[in-house]
C-alpha cells in the first residue's frame, strides 16, 4: 500500500437522510488511504463506493471542477486478499471502470488501494 501522502486526497461519500440519497465530498487533505478512510469516518462518511456509470460520470464532473492536480482515494482496495477488490467496508464491487492504458489495476509498487486521478479522471 502506498504510504506517501503527497497529492492523495479523500473522496468521501456521505449518506444524506437515507442510504438511497448520497452526496460526495472532496477533502483536500494529503493522507494515506488508511488516514483518508478514518478522516471520512470522522465526518460520518466513508470512502466513496462508485456503483454505476452514472455515479462515475457525476464524480468525473465533480473532480473536474477543482483545479487541484492529484488523486482522490476511493474505497476500493485489495488489502485483505491480493487481486480481490472490495469496497472499504468489505462489500464486493458492483462497478468497475479501470483505466485500460496503462492497464489498471497493475499492483505497481504493491499498491492495494484505488484512486481517482484528476488528469486521468475519465478512467475512474
């Protein structure tokens, strides 16, 4: 898992009034994935679970509004079992839209956690 904190920001998902209504919040904090996960929990949220192409496209628009170069942590990870990606709460993925070139997930540098990268955001 990446331990450096430079340019990795949090993409928190907050349940608003009911689980079916959600909002996403970009948090401008340089954190590791574990720290980002805790930071989201501290505000009553969790790292984002991207569940559909519609949510993916919404997040693309949200991230493109910000002039911050970098990456936002999402809840997707394979910390427990290499190559078996789940959301931060352990539930299975229901949507993937991995970048095709270079191919992701690549496990480069033993990465375990997924992020949305602004310059590559169309490939969340």
